[in-house]
């Protein structure tokens, strides 16, 4: 069973369409949150994702902020501008979809969260120490996360209680061995200096996790952001992938 893993779409429909086309036929899609925020296409992204077959989808911190579940003051000034812009644009159907999203989904082998199993919406897994502590907060073999916009795997080797970090090369396939925390990277706002949209394909029959990147028309997204008067720094960062 091929499952598409996407995260941090951030209202970038051009990147999302490129990923869906590049991934081809899949049996299911699991989305790890932050469908909106930063980008110019919040309604288009929520509608496209909500309509995907066999979807599992998690609430991200920007989705929670769009729903006014989180104070906008907890974001930096530019992110706040984008959140307020997003709040004004999301239609009631799409708000209801975001409202329906859980913070955590636990399946037989895999837990899905946006940030970390310890703090599903907010915590960033940016180092092995934090990752190590988080292995105590889920019971499944694997946990899939987003939030940092960086494609990585943390795993617990048999001989140690300390997690190790793997930063996979693009277009490589990792063999999954319990236990591990994996991040597919970001569709709509990559932050690893590679501006291409990131996603993963997981196959739990083969125990594989494939890391993929796909180029998309960044200039057209930037033009829509300019027109919407979204913050200049968010426009610029898309070309550099930071
Ligand atoms: Zn995000």
C-alpha cells in the first residue's frame, strides 16, 4: 500500500498540485497539518486536500491560529499578518473542515501529529535530545511529524536509548526499522535551502519511506502573494527554500 505523506502545505496550491501529480496513484494520503498560513491560496488548498480519497489529516499550529484557537500574538509579526489575512479569507466550509481536524491520530503502527507526540501542535523536533524525549510519548512503532519543514528521520537503535538523526538525500529510499520519527518536509515552504516541494511515499508492506522533491512554478505563487500584499520576507523565502 503506497501512502502519500504531505505536510506544511501553507496555502500554496501550485506546490500542492505539483506534488499530487508527481506522486501519481496512491492508496491513501496522510496530511500532517499546516494546510494554511503564509501562502496565497488557503481555500484552494483546504478544498483540494479535503477531497482526497482515503485521507487522514491533522491540525497544525497555523490551522489552529486560522480558527482563532491560538492567539495571533504567539506568532512573529509577519506570520501574524499572514494569519489575519487567512482568517479573513477562509470560507465557512473550509473553516468547518479545519475545525474537524484532530491534533493526533493513532493507527495500528503509526501515530500522526503536526509538531511532536509530546506537544502535538506546537513543539519543534529540531535536535536529537528533544527527539529522544519524545519517544516516550507514543506507543506505536513509528510517528510521522511535520512543523519544522525539514525532511529528517530520528531513530532509536537497539543498542542505545539515545535517538540518532538521518538527513536523507533526495530521491532516496529509507528502510523503516522500529522505532522512528519521520518528517516528509514541507510542500509549500521548504526550509532546507532546496526550494522544491517535498513529500514522502511510505509503503508499510515493504517498510520503505521514499523522500521526493518536485519543482513547481514559484514565480506564479510569489505574484499572487504580491497581489495579496502578503509579507515580503515570506515571498522571498520561497525562491531560496529557507
Ligand atoms: Zn508549518
